[in-house]
């Protein structure tokens, strides 16, 4: 999972790349991290998020769309509003893992620090993907309200007991076109 930077510019539909497989289970994700249901059963698909520090996987999870949406719904109105504004302002028309979805940084510039990779998947296929650099994750974290941060903290504590609480929250909508 550590070797090469993932491919950019996914065609419309491609098999889920190995960089988005579960590092801990050493295979593709099969169930939702939150509800445990089989990911393939969700017609609306699911979203895989993995955060790296250099080559190391810091955290990884796959959320079915209902779980993802309910997590997003739990965000305060204020956070939703601010995130939407932030993303409307910064979102770039890029896809794939080579360019940050929210700023002009490229993978080569961020690969020695922390960064996040996101894939929107349907069954065995990935239909959209994004990379978010550490700076942009921080920026989004800063505009979220305490309350919203607590929702993510709870998710993290329930699902990843070992993970430090200062771990960055994941982007709420890195791929607005699909969510
Ligand atoms: Zn779920
Ligand atoms: Zn960025």
C-alpha cells in the first residue's frame, strides 16, 4: 500500500485501486466501518477514506452512503454552512489523487506529510476520487464547530480506540458531484 503514488485521472469507472484497500485487513473493504453492513449491498455506493503520513496509513474507513449522510447530518447548521462555503470557494475541478481537490498543491508536494485519499465506490468500482492535502484538512477542521468536531470524535473513539484525538476530521464533501 505504500509503494507508488496512486494513479491520477480515473476513467469513468475503474476497479478500486489497491491504495484504497484496507491496509489492516489486507484486502478490499467489505463492510461499513460504522454499521457493519456489506458495502456491496448499497446501491448508492460507499466512500473510502484513508489518511496517510508519508507512506504510513494513519486511519482508514469505509462508510456506506446512509452512514456518511447521517454523519454529515449530525454536523451543526453552522458547520454545514461554513463547510459548504469553504468548499464552494476552494473546490477545484480535479479528480484523482495527483491534485489536492481544494488547493493547487500536487501529490509530490504533500506526500512527505499527511494527506487524505478518498474514493467514491460502487460495488467493486471506483467512480470518483480525490486527494486532500494536510493544509486543507486543517483549514476545514478549523471552520467546524465544536459540536461537529465532537461528532467526528465520537465516531473515531467508537471505531478506532487507538487513534489520537487530534487526528484530523475528514473532509465532509470532497466529491460534491456524487454526494
Ligand atoms: Zn453504514
Ligand atoms: Zn490542499
